[in-house]
C-alpha cells in the first residue's frame, strides 16, 4: 500500500463550476456564456477521465484537450460531451477511436493554418462527414492560430465548403493574469477580426477567448463561451483575486482548492549542530536538529525548486497542522523536513504529512508553493507524478475512492 496519495475532491470541482457560472451570469445577465472545461495534461495531473465524468454531471457544455491522445482517453472512457481538440491536427482515420465522435460532430477541430484546413476538407469529403471547426486568430500570443488576415481567409474558405462548419471563432490571451492593458489590446484586435468574420461564419458559431483569469478579471471577454482550467481546481493565481484587478471578486474568492497531497514519515534523524543535509550539502543544522524523512521527491512532482524553500504540513494529535521547512535538496524519491520545533513525541514513524494543502492561507497551498519554487501552479499540478495514487471524493464527507473505482 502506498504511503502517499493525491486526493481530488470532485464535489468541490462541481461547486467551482457553479461559482464560475455565477461569475458568467454577473458578467452577462440574461445571457451567460457556456463553459468549456480544459482538461489538458490529464486534467492538470488530476485524472481526466474521472474529472470529465464529474464535469458532465455538472453540465459543462464542452471539454477541451490539446492532443488527439488526450481526446482518445475521454472517448474511451465513454465521455459524451463535445470535445474541442486544440492542437493543429490534420484529421482522423476510420479506424481511430476519434472517427465516430468526429463523424457525429462531437469532436471539434481548432484550425491554425491553411494547410490544416485543406487536410480537414479532404478528410470530410473522403469520409462523407461534416466537421465542426474553430478558427483561431493570433492576437498577440504568437504561439498558435493565424494572423487576422489569414484567419479571415480560413473562415471564408471553410464557409464555402459544404462539409465544413465554422463552429467557433477564438483567440488566446498572452497575459490575462498580469497585464490587463495588453489583454485589452488583444480584445480590440479580436473585436476587429470578429466584425468581418462573424457575418461570414453565420449563426451557431461560438466566440470564445477567456481563460480562467479572463472570466473573473474581464467580463467583456466572456462572449459565447469561456475556456476554464485552473479555476475548476480552485487554484487561481493570487494576483488576479484582489478587488482592484478582479471585476468579479466574490465568486473568485469562493473557489475551493480541490487537491490535497499527503504522505507519511518513514524515518527520523538526529543531526548535530553543523551537520550538512542532502545532496550538495546545501543546508546545515544551526542547532541540534530533529529531521524527518518523507518518501516523495521530484520524480513524484515535488519540485526541486522547493529545496530549502518549501513547507510541509505535519498533522498533530490536537488536530492542528504545523508547517515544517524543507531541509536540504529535494531528492528524486525523498524530502527531508526539520521537525525540531514540534512538541516532543509529536512526530513518529507513520505520522501523516501534507505536501499540498487546501487551506489558501497556508504555506503549502499550491500558489504559495509555486511562488517559493519560482514556478507556476500550472507546472506544479501537471507534473504530479503518475506513481502517486489518485483517490477521489464524489460527495461531501464521502470516503475517498481509488482511481480504479467507478
């Protein structure tokens, strides 16, 4: 039995969907945008199949993935919601599990360039199917999509093809979490494109631009649909949850963290004053020190950047949690923490520790860990290793179920 596990509260995911919808209703009373839930990188490391099933129950209108492999995993899990494939993909073959959802209009392709559009048009003709397309315009990210003039030609070309349907027009913000001025520049460029493209695309075309940051910071970018990832998991960046930068502060503040990573102490060490600890001897005891060994490391996704910088929660018999500093370099399979300041006898072999917690004010909350590691919440979540079992809670106070259940 594993000493470590990553707990995912699916009921909290569903409650976060409700809070996102509250923000959308406040941003556009009477006509709130639809929700497209982003499940890239196996739902940011949390398990796309289980998360997708819960999102379907929550009524999200679409799911988004990046690669065909990610889309296949959802199809093979019998997920029924429409799937937006964001990677430039030329098509699918009849023997591909993606063929059926493509042939029934449930698999949507994001189009980035003329060559891809040409491949998709040939595929539609060969298979005798109608493909729904989302034309992406590059408004400043310079990573994906076509420049506005080329994107307009893509819309026109798709509109002339009987078996291609322009189901969406979209763009992607470069810095919605930290640069509202450039976000507005992108919005202006997108609006200019939409003036020409929307009449060509016709009815039933969903316009979408907002990510999680855009949902709460910039209501005017909600359009017909929003693409949310981190907000589903309650890990929105601290810097856009303050009143000055966040137009929809209340639902943003109410988002719940859904992830908790726990392990257990497997070894205790007494170090003398001056003793070095760990590879590179980057930490030395400045007093007689009690150290505890936790059997996780960077191979599990605990960042090397938290060496001498992280904080791990230790469960006390009182029910409280004490936060102990990481001592020394994070190893491949191990982390050493300094438990000297804890009461005598508080820590024994088997004591539970919390590497990622759900308390937003704690030093082991994901945004705090990301800052300490000089990284991002996106990176920390998506790098959680597959050898740590995921366990799921479907309703409040329900016992946790392993990933293989249900």
